[in-house]
């Protein structure tokens, strides 16, 4: 898949300077109920797409990080004269730098530029594929594989160290993955005992990527009970 940085460099007519935005940790890129009129191409940082349900409970629907595209749910929907209203909020959980590109402009541009079209389709396909794989793992009672896959997908190089932002605490992981926070705690503790991951004040370190990949693929069980 093409790196976002390369996509931006090759398409300056789409990624204009005035579309570059910075959002501080905790700020909203989009509030639930607002019209979704832009796609957010994430250059730096991470966050969540979440909503408040009818009972007032908070639900995390999706997470995003560097190289991802937030707001892409609009690409699933038929566009017309009426605005698309987002049923969820997009929130920066760390400081985020992104390109906020108008939705219609992006779609029209992609229809004429194969590289952008291919990137958007790959982003959508990756998300759908990962959801299907996680559902299959949950049905097979391979809960640990879902957590390890999340760690694997969201860790990135931070000055030579593979790490995961620490805002993913046990409660957040529980909301995102649909796994009880006590189970999350047990699995993380076991991964730490085995030296696969380590915890620092503001991040998780991935110390043994190969072992984590084996757990994520469901090739071997994580004995956390």
C-alpha cells in the first residue's frame, strides 16, 4: 500500500497548504451530528471515532493513527444534494497533524487520478478485512489474538523503538475491541511477563515483534488465565 507521505508528495493539487490542520489532544475533528464534509488524512497522532448511544453510553467504533484516513465512512454512502451527517465524533487522543480535504473535491479528484483512488480503496478494504478477521478470531475464542493484532497494527517506529501510544489504556482497549477490561489487563500482564511488551508512562513498547505476530495470527495461544 502506498505511504500517505508519498501520496501527498505526488498530489500537491489535492493536498493544499490551506488544508493542513493541527488538532491538540482531546479536541474534536468532528462532533457527532455535524455534516461530514471532509476527509482527514492523518500525518501525525492518533484518535478515535466514537458515539453516544441512545442510553447515554459511549461507544468506540474505530481508531485511527498516522497514515490513516478518518471520516472515510462517508465513502460508503451515496452522495447527493443533501449533506451527510456523521453519527459519531472524531476525537484526537494525541496531538494530531492532518490534511482536512473537502469530501467532494477528494472524490472528484480520485476519479481522475488512479493513485488516490487506489489508496482510498485500499484503506477501506483494509478496514473491512480487519473487522472480518477480528470477528472470526472472536468466534474461535482467540481473544488474545485480537488484542495482539491491535498492538501490531497500531505500533509504529518512535526514534528506533516500536511503540504504541499509551492513551490506549485498558478501558479504552475494552471499548474498542469489545473485550472486558479485566481480560485485557490479564493478557497485557502476561505479555509483559513474557517480555513481549513493556509499559512506560506514556506508551507500550513492543520488544519481541515476531512473538507478538505469532500471537496475533493465532498460531500459538497466550496463556493468560
